């Protein structure tokens, strides 16, 4: 029930699982990169050992991610200094940014043992 002054209304609300909103589509819409969670099987197949993160599956042409040099096969290990292993958590961090804000990504490049940082600007809407 919602009340404003003397006006009372009863409303029905429907809760949806957060993963239906905070998902890879939201990340792609904000910075132009599609990601997938790195499972143990996938990590083993890519010879990543026990590294955790989100695997970049695609980068949209002319997106902030493309302009920052992100590529298919890179691994996002942290966003704004927070280790990241789940898409929901990544989407929440990206969604919380205002337009034009920067997102600091720590990346593992394919075939590299070194972690390198990169910054991606969110698109203006």
C-alpha cells in the first residue's frame, strides 16, 4: 500500500531476479563488450590455471571497449579494484557509473602471464 496525503493505493508489484536485469546485455549496452563467467572447465581449456574473472566474448565496433583496445579472449579480473567473477556483480558496478565516468578494468591478455590495466569510458546517452 502506498499513501500520499490522504490518498491510499494498493499496488501489486512483481519482483524479478536481479540476474534478469544485471546481465551481460547491460554490460554490453554500457561499454560495448560481451562477457561470460569463467568456469573451471573453461579456464582449464584455456590453460589459465586458477585465474578468476570474466572472459570477453566479443567487442562492439566503435564502442568504448573497442576504443580502449579490448579484444575477444581477454580476461577481466577486476573492475574498479574489485575482483570480479560473476556477471551480476560486474553489471552492478558498471550500471552504478554515471555517463562519462571511467571504469578501471584489470585485464589478463591471452598468452600473457602479466596483468595489465586499462581504462574504459562509458558511453554518453
